[in-house]
C-alpha cells in the first residue's frame, strides 16, 4: 500500500518527518480489522474497553466506531516516575477507571507496547479487581524490545525498534495529531 505523500504532511511537521512508516489509510484498515474481531469475539459479553491515555485517544475514538456490538469505554492515565525510571515499570496512576470492572469482560487498548513494563503494571492492577476476562489489544507493537511476556489478543502492526510518532504517539507532547505513523529526523531530537 502506498505511504502518505509529502503533500499530506501538515506544514508544521513537514521539515521534521524523516519517513512515513504507516499511512493513515493503512492505520484505519488495521483498526477496521481489529474492530471486526472485537465485534465477533465479544458478542453478547458487554465488554469494557479500557483506553490508556493519552496516546490511545485517537485509537479509541476510531476503534469505538469500528465496533458494531454494545460496548462500554473507560479511561486510565498513567505516568512513569521520570526518565531515570523509564524502564523500571514503576508507574503512577494519574486517573483511575470511573466504574468497577469486577465480573466484566475487560479489553485494555494500548497505542504501543515497547518493553511491556507499563502494561504489565496496568494489568496487575486491574487483575486485582477480578474482571471475568482481561485481554489486551494494541495498535503498535515492538516485539524486539519486550522485557516481560504479555499475551496480546489483537495487534495492528509489529514495528521495528525505532522511535515513532503520530497517531497519538508523541515526542515531548508533539506530533500526536499526525494521522499517520512516522520517524522524525535526527536533528529534531537534538534540538
Ligand atoms: P513500555 O512500558 O516500554 O511498553 O512503554 C510504553 C510507553 O512508552 C508507551 O505507552 C508510549 O507512551 C511510550 N513509547 C514507547 N515507544 C514509543 C515510541 O516509539 N514513540 C512514542 N512513545 C513510545
């Protein structure tokens, strides 16, 4: 499938993008596929989708509209304890779920799984609340970097070990609003 042409890159980011890895169309096609899978697998189970803020915001918005069975949505927000703890898996819960999940079929929706440590913490926290089932769907997956094993029910794309932005993923809170996934030029990280 063709990648997005330069004309589709917003002006503010045009000089920052080194290459587009996945076009908006490719991303939307993967979300349609995951949505169809969820609609099939969870029919009659009234699932709760738990989106992890902030990176999953565009994904949950598009994924909800690709699901054609009754579904609830809830949000958690977490933050790592700073750069030195980046790979420690120690994270802080900034916003908890609004509703109890005991006895519910819970599907955690992630934007990207890298080492897996963040999600490992989230799953451990949610499991204590005794959901009927607890599964994970992620749009982007970096298997080469995994430090803990996490079974994934739905995966959009396996990615190489590169830092990517766009479609919810940021570098210093920027680029989340790009509709495609891309790699930035090295000089962007320098300055
Ligand atoms: P993990 O705990 O190593 O799996 O890290 C997961 C979190 O790190 C994600 O939720 C993202 O916020 C961030 N992250 C990992 N890789 C990337 C990337 O390539 N671009 C942007 N953020 C990333």
